[in-house]
């Protein structure tokens, strides 16, 4: 019988930068998951007080809890590009990033 890996709970703050109908994505060089793929800028955080607002994703053995924060862009972010949310099919994006876009459409 295969031993089940324990899911690891991790918490992230994902920052959304929006300009007109475009969103800023970065090439992920920081995290081991989704390596070199386009994701929203984010950083790992300790467990937040308000988990009710977190989006939950399962990536391999990780239980990923993502808090979304809208931010104003101050200066440039390296490895970034603006993605037109009305033309998502023109980009090759990981499912994770597409799910965030779908969520943003609803709020």
C-alpha cells in the first residue's frame, strides 16, 4: 500500500496589480512549484488571522492558501509583463494563474 504524503499547509499573499484591463504577471523564479511560468507576484507568509478569505489550491503535496490583495505598483518589477485579461487564450498560462484570473472576474 502506498504511503500517502501529508499535505503541507502553506500561506501566500498574492498581489494583484491592474492597469485598465491588464494585470501584471511575473516569471516565477522564486518558488519550486510552477517554476519559470507566469504567475501573479506573491510571497509566502505565516498563517494569517483571517483564513476565511483565502483561496485554496492543491499543488502536489501542498495545500496552498492564497490571500489576494490589490496593490498600487510602485516602480518596476523584474521579469514582469502585462497580460490582457480579455485575451487570456493568447497566452500560455499555468492552470493556477488561470484560476486566479477566473476568481478576479467574479469579484
